[in-house]
């Protein structure tokens, strides 16, 4: 009888392979979140600049325009606060992934 001897697979092999897969998955998820964080940071900066621009506008003779501008700036400020919360949560999640990721 000729042929190649194939050693039996041990349960440890599957565990090590699973740990490598888990680590790779965690790395991919973290990389995707970090890419999204860059977009969120950029959008937050752009929104803050737009708010500053709106706030620099002199009050109009038409009070409706002044009220609308103030309301828009307020809603945009609320959006910045929401972005800040989302960014904080995403950054915390990435840190947790890095801390909890299995080592291969």
C-alpha cells in the first residue's frame, strides 16, 4: 500500500483555526469602522463650518429668514451632537474589539 500518510486532526487545530478566523473578522470589522469614522469626522467638520457660516450671517430685515436661519443652525448643532455620540460609540467599539480579539 502506497500513499501519503495524513495525520489525524486534533480538536486544537480547529480551535486555532477558529481563533485565527475570529481575529481576522475582528480586524476587518475594526478597519471598516475606522474607515467610516474618517467619513464621520470629515462630515462633522464640514457641518461645524456650515454652522459657523450660518451664525455669521447678519439678521435680515425679513424676520422669517432670521428665524429660519436660527432654526437651521440649531438643528445642525443637534446633528453635530448626534455625530459626536456616534463617533464616541464607534471608537469605543473599535477599542473593545482590539482588546477582546483572540490572538492567533
